[in-house]
C-alpha cells in the first residue's frame, strides 16, 4: 500500500522568512512525487514533480523540493515567502505513469505580513 | 480563461434528491477524473476515465455515476443524496502517460440539507 503523510496541518511564517513544508511517503519502490497548491476557492495547481534523477527539483514561483529515499521524504522549501503564498499545499504520490494520484491531507500555510 | 469548466459552482440539494455535476475540459486531454474534498477527507479520488472508458473507481456507492457523452466531458450524477455527500467535487484532466500533471477545475460545492 502507499500513503502520503503531511504532519503539519497548519504552518505560520512571517513574510520574507524561509519555509519548509514536510511530506513523508510510504511505498516500497520510488514513487512519482508531486506538490500541488490550492488557493482559496480554486482547484489545485501543480507546483513541481519528481520522477528520477537530481533529488532537488525546481518548481514554479521559486519553490523547490528535495527527495530523500533514505528518509522517504519529499519536503517543499522556499527561501523567502510572500503573503501571496498563503494557500493549502498538498503532497502527492503516484506509483506509475498510469496510476491514480494519492494526496496527503494538506498543509495550510499562513504568511503573516 | 478557465480550461476546465465545472458547473454549477455552488448548489444546494435536499436529502433524497438527485444532482448532476458538469465538467468540460478544453485542454485536449484524454484522461479525466473526479475528486471529492470535504472536511473529513481532504482530497479523495473517486473515478478516472481514459478515452471515455472507466479506468479506476474508488467510490463504493453506486449512487455516484460518472457519464462521459463526449471525449472532453465527464459529468457526475449523484442520486439519493445524503448530507454526508456535502463536499466540493473537483474535476481534473491529464494527458495519459503524463503522471501527476493533473489540471483541476475550480470545483462544484454541493451542500445537502
């Protein structure tokens, strides 16, 4: 079985601070991993994805994530957050190219001015 | 312009009634999906279709019936509505083989009284 765990339901940071949103996955092989963002009253949008290769992947809006096989993690990071980054962030996993996506419970990010 | 159109954005229904949620995508994708988001389960996979054929179904209840009349349409019929069906229903699409690159609509928020 496969699963995605986002241990933090809500994270609050000040504008300009650095950010890390945590994601742990459970799967016997290396999965396809993703981060999606959901702004209020909108659908989800893909931020970045990892299939293989360089464990650090760059995404839109200066977000990046680092895959760690030893830790079964795929944490999302940003060097300096902006108030407009306030949203819900979902980590997701897929087993292969034709399988469905499993989403974590999401982390609500609040950026204080 | 939104590439995935979901109608209606908001709807209220009474227990026992039936509703149809409409989804049309103009991205030229051949795979479409339904997800449900509620307070109890943040983002839950329901169905996936590829070339208008059902590929995966994780919804136990037969009260939920997807309908694909055209390649770019995937409607969701819900019968005998219950208050527990209250949720936001998201339609998504992707190009087969492009795992994780899901494009989401803005959702249809259903409230069952």
